[in-house]
């Protein structure tokens, strides 16, 4: 004799089976697609931010071009204002004259090639190490004279030493390190030469190939007019 399950039990079993199927469908199908969709949304937001950044950079490009052109014009003006490399002796003579005008004593004067980076083509930097002695007002006047030459000089270091305090206004030993900028046309020309070319040489275009010889004329037909 077979016994039938109560309808309530069958309904509960069917409901549990449906819930299990829905949960499995959500876990295996819906949830992965939701995760993929969220990942795509995150990537889209990141790429949108990058696109906005690129658009902002592109909008700044005209202003940057204008600024670069202005910097190049300022550099060209700076180079044109520099004394020629052959006038370096005149610059040194002017420094000596300024020291003498301040009534200070020039003790030593040394020249060392400077290692200033990123100089324009043709610009040469030379460090001048000066040792000067005199009273404070005299050394200060020497410093002011060097500052007035700031168009083509920079003062890198100033040191004062008091050998002996024997009066209210004693003699002081001063050391100045000044960088002098000059323009060397030969150096500028060398920087524009092609790689491997020797200084003083010029490049000439290759000669054009000779035109081809004209084709021989066709022979006259036999049996001409009589």
C-alpha cells in the first residue's frame, strides 16, 4: 500500500528546490556578470579621468608653445648680449680697473673652466677666483662693481677673512669666485656640425646625375625621292 506525501510537504519541497535553483543561477550567472560590469565601470571611470587629463594638457599646449618661444627669444637675446670670447681679456682688464678704482689690492687672479650645465650653443663659462685685500669699504665697492656686470657675470661665492684685528678698520682678505660668460662663435659652429664632420668643413649636396644620352636618330628610308 503506497502512502502519498501531504500536499504541504510537496509544496515546501518544490519551493526549496526553486530557491536552490534561483540561488545557483544567481551565483553562477548573475553575480559574475555584475562583477564584470562593476569592473568595466571602474575602468571606464579611470579612462574618463585620463581623457580629461589629456584634454586639459592639450588645452595648455598653445600657452606652452608661447612660453617656449619666449624662452628661446630670451636665450637668443642673452647670447647676443654676451661679449665675444676674444674680448675675455677686456673683461678681466675691467675687473682689474674696478679693483684699482676701489683702492684695493689684487693679490691673485686664477681662471678655471666652469661646469655650468645646459648652456646655449656657443656660450662658454669661465670661473675667476680673485683674492683681494683692503678695508671693508674697499672690498664692498669691489663687490658692487662685480654686481654691475651681472649682464654677463654671476657671483658664486664671497668670503672675507680678518688676518689681524689691529685697528677699528683693519685690512681684510677677500676671496671672490665669479663666473664670466662669453660667446665663442667657433664653439657654436662646432655644435651645429653633423656628427663626424670636422670643424671648418661644409657639406655640399651631391652632384645631380648626368642626363642620359639622346637616342640615335632612325635611319632614312631606302629609295628616296628622285
